C-alpha cells in the first residue's frame, strides 16, 4: 500500500490530524535536507512535502522563492533529489514523501518519475496544472504515485467536485487568495469550502498556505483533516543555516502537532 | 481551401501542441471569467465600435505604410515598406492591445490594473489607458530594466501608475511576469492583469493577438492600395511576439506572403548567450503556456542576453511555436551588434530612430534583400520608436551626457 494512503488512513483510525511539513530540497544543502527530514519525523511530522526548486516558482511568496534560488545555486535537480530521497529511505521507509513543484521540471525528468527508484516517492503535487488533470495527462505514468490536487477559494462549485474526485493522495485546500506565506486567512470561508469539498472527496482534505502559528493550525484542523506548514519552517531553515542547529524547528513542529492532536 | 487562420486556439487554448493554461488553481476562475467576457464581447458591434473609435481618435490609427526610398536604394533589390507603429500614441504597437484589454477590464468591473513590462513600452501603454479611465495601476519591471529604460519608468510614473522594481531571478522581463502573476493570485477578485504579449495562459495569447491584428488587417488594405498586390514578405522582431503576431495573423492564409520573425541573437546564437528560443530552445512550460523555451539540461529556465530589454525573454508566444513547426512562418536571429548597426543605419537613411527591438527586424534585411528581385515588396513592422533606447545606445557608443 502507498505510504501516504496508509498514513492518512492510520491517522483517521486514531482520530488524529495530519501534520505536513515542507522544505525545499537542497536548501541550505542536500545533506542538511536529509537531516532536516529526519528531524521533522522525530518531532512529530506525519508527511513530508519536498519542494522541487524551479527558476520561476509563480505560486511562491518571497520566503520560499529565495529558498528555491539558494537550492538552484547548489545545482539541485530532480536527479539529485532522487539520490537524496534514497539516502533518507535507508533510515525511514514509512514516512510518506510528496514532491511539490512545477510542471516543466517533471516533464523534463519524465523517466525518473516513471522509474521512481525503490518507490521512494509516494505522491506528486504539480502547482501549475488545472486541478482536474494529473501527471498522466502529460504522458508521465506511474501507478504507485498518487495525485494531490489543489482547490482554492476561487474554484467554482462545478469544478470542486471533479477536482476532489481527481485527488488520490489528499485534496490540498489553498486557504487564501495569494502566494505561499501570505497572511489573510478567512476562517468562515475556509470552513464552508472544506465542508463542500468533503462531500465529494474520496480522500482526506488538508489545508495549507498562510498557516503560521499553532493557533492557526488548531483552528483549521477543526475543519480540515490536517494542515500543511511551509514558509515559517523555510524561514527558520534560512535563519539557522549557518549554525545548522535546528532545535527551534523541532520544537515548533512538536508544538503544532500537539495543537492539532 | 481550409483556413489555418481560424483553427486555433482550440477549446483548451492550444495552438497545435502549444499553449494551454498552466497556472495555480486560484487563477483558473479568473481565466474562465476573462474568456467568457471576451467571447461575449468580441463580436458585439458596440464593443467593436468603441475599440476602433479609440484606436482612431486616441491612438491615431491607421498607422501609415511608408515607402522607405533610401533604404530601398541602399539594398538595390525589392521595395521596402515600413509599417509605422512607432507613430502610434505612446510610441509603439503595445497601445493597440491595452486599448482593447482596458475595455474588457471595464466591462468586468475591475478596479485595479496590473501589468509587467520589459522595455517599458507596455508599461507606458497600460498606465496610459488606466489613467484615461481613472483606474489604479501597478507596473512590474525587472530592476535591471528599470535601470536601462529609465525614461519609460519616469513616463509611467507621470501617468500616475506605480512602478514595482523586481529583484528576483535575473531581474528582467520574465521575473516581472512572475511578480505580476503573484500579485494577480493575491488580488484576483478586483484586479485585471493586462498581459503585454501573446504569451501567458489561454485566453491571453488569443486576446492579445486579436487586438493587435489591426496591424495586419491594415496591411492587407494598404498593400492593395500602394502596390496592388500582397507583400512578398513581412519582417518583424519577436520577443514574446505580439507585434509579429499582430502583423502575421491576418496573413496566415495568404500563402504568397512570407512571414519572418527575427529573434534576439545577443552575443550570437552559437554562443548560447541570447534570447532566441525558437532558434535554440526546446518546448517547455513557463508563465502559463507550453511553448519553445530556453532551458538548461535540468529543465530550469535559462538566463537570456540581449541589448534590447523588450526581447530579453526566454519564452515566446505559443502560436509562434505552432507557426514554426507548421512551417508557415520562418524564425531567424540577429546579434546585438547587427541590431545596433541597423539602429544607426535606419536612423541615418530614413530619419526614423527605431526601437532596439525593431532594429533586429531591420538588421535581417541584410540577408533577406539578397533573396529578392526589384519587383518584390517587403514590409518591416516598425514596432516602436527608439527614443527610449538613447541612453543604452549612447553608453555603448561611449557617449556621456
């Protein structure tokens, strides 16, 4: 069974909520990324989302954009990401891994995804394709990798149903109009929209974009099956990348996991 | 004969293999709203009347088709004709598209206008139409372009718009587009994004092409009047490709006319330091569309190089990619040096200082005119005037003011 599907169903059985943590592969360097992933897991993260760096990440706010730039300076490609993930899998064969990135990178490395060495990756989220579509529609086939589609506050009702049904990993509800790391959450709108998605979705619905504090996370986990934290972690990675002492991040993650459990 | 002209885009926004809608989900609704507004309006007689009235009274259309006598004599083969888009209000073809799109924005009740700009001509054209309707306007411009096109930056400010210098990435047009898309994702409810070229997600490549096609439509009439036949060739520079597309589109089914797009060869196509994706790129996805793209060996978008800010872009409109693959249009490149030489020559031969972008089209005449005899008629689309480039050229020539 796909690790992501298993993890989400285990959490549901335990009546628990999922915590997804994001980082950009190769920021500050590829070896540190593996260490950070281990720290995430030790601190209570259920699912890891790995940002695949791209020169033109149009959905990202300034914090994650800069992380993409730093990773690209280290010449990170999907090839080096697969090597890094292989390293991580030597230590951890249970934590689900999701790649999040832009279509051009995935098309370019089509073969790597079709092979998906040792089934290391469990799911792929392509930020810049319509929610009804998946990688298969662009000629990239792998039955062991499932799909995460985005639904946003501006998605029209008639499309919510087809996008929700297209998702085989989880449905990613974008909580605001904006880029990653923005701060204009509208809780009433989020609640109503997630309720609507849940009517159609075959998999859990998680919320992301703009969730910063354990208070935000707690509030949103009342409606969603889990939360995704990105920019605030990436910022802490940047701030501590010289010393490479990331205890702060571990503490932050543990706090959030406790708040939503 | 079956028309190729009306075949594309298809219902998913593709021109053959190219185009589409590759954007974050938040923008999908905005694109659908734009597409349905445009579909409802484009053949509406009132809308068309307003569009052509504005083009005539505010822009000063039709722009002349002018016989370039000294340039013609210089080459000694066919007649060279200049489509004078440089004479439009604001000094370039860019105004045609913004006149049309601002009418769409008004119809959709949007209160805030955003745009990206490279050379600054689209920024000026957008700020101009926004001022005319009293709408708030924000222009995104790479910080490198803010430096090299400072005259246009000041014009945009004079017109009451705000200029946002973009420092990310290569700090040029592509990064300005990224930032404009991010603004749009954030303010999608009340904001209209006027894209300035035949690039971006569907329906933009179609809309920008249609509004700019007034250029090619006039050329059909003017060619008939002035030399009583269709031209043998139309030459236009291609960055994103809006001036070329506007001139080419009405000619797609007129097969006797060769359509020639000239890309920015920078230091030379063979050096890799250029902005010529149709000559030296491969299909990829950038800014919402699948098209020829300059990318490295891991699928990252490559930095471009061109003396001309308006052509300094790693992608190109998807319809050009289709025209290239189908063979209907030819795409060549000229280097910075060749373009600069043409910039000076055209100024001295014709009393017209062309934009550095346009100078690329002129530079290709050196090669092209050898292929024609005296009976040929060749049109150069003079996409814009060169006042904005005086500082750049002076610096290259070692002149300080």
